[in-house]
C-alpha cells in the first residue's frame, strides 16, 4: 500500500481513499470532513495522502463521482437504447426512470451497505455542481443519457417557459437524490419497509406530477 509517494499501490490507495471519503461525506457532510481526516480513516501513514492524490476536496469529490458514475451511466445508456428501440416515443414517466432507476439500483445491487446516494445528497449544493444530476463547469458534462432525458422532456412539455422548465428539472433532481438517500439510509440502518420497486414507482409518480403541473401565470 502506498504512503502517498505515488509509487507502489497507487491505484489501491486511491480506491481506498475514495471509499472512505464517500462514507465520511455521506455520514458527516462535506464541510465537516477534512482531507487529513480522510487519510487517517483510510489508514494512510502519510496523512496528506488525500491531498497528494486528489489535490483538493473538490478533486476528491469529482473522483468519487467519476468512480461511481460509470456503472450508473452504462445502465442509463441501456435504458435509453430500449426507449429508442421501442414502438412509440417515450413518455414522461419513462424518461424520469432514466434519472432514478439506475440510482436506485446502486442501492439494491448487493447486500452490502452503500453510501453513494447519501454522498450525492450532501454534495448536491456544492459550488462545483451546477445541477443535482452531475458536475458543472468544473467537471465533466452531463452524460448522454441525461442529455437525452432533458431533450425529450422538453419536447413533451413545450408549454413550460424555459426558466420554469429548468426550475422543475432541478427540483426533480433534488427531490430524487434526497428521497433515494433516505431510502438508502433506511435500508442500511433499520431495513426499508418499502421495496425498491415501490420506492421507484412512488418517486416517479411524484416527479411526473411536478413536471406536468399546470404553469400558473400571474
């Protein structure tokens, strides 16, 4: 295991630091956890290991998102391909599933405790994120699956002014992350009473109502 020198075991060291930081950020929030704390909790002899590997807390947050989002983006791409291959244009609920279903599946993919949704809920207001579904200008752009979701939702909701559409889309992401984080927490601590399928269905219905609500002018 590397002590932060960048020689032996660098990849393992980075992975360990990412795992520990994700858990600490999820449990205690981004502002309450220092890079030094991450290094200590990860068992690094060099307490500056996190700063060495990621440069800053922003760099560490971006690394966590990059590490965890690959599987989510791949699953979302599968769902997009299925919609494109379907006999009809996608519906609002089908498009909302592109956001929430791959995230929900990260919680139930194994019997092990997960932290990613609670991590996302805690970093969604961080300055480096300009939208609750992915990094802003400081990070990579929205993945293709979410760009497809946004484009198709805009087509289905033509009567919403641009500013209103963007506000509702942002609220959609914020609501999804917060409630899926709560489901993850309940599943990890007390055992979730609702099934993942029920949670996804309820959340989808809620978000569809938000997006389709009549636009009231003054």
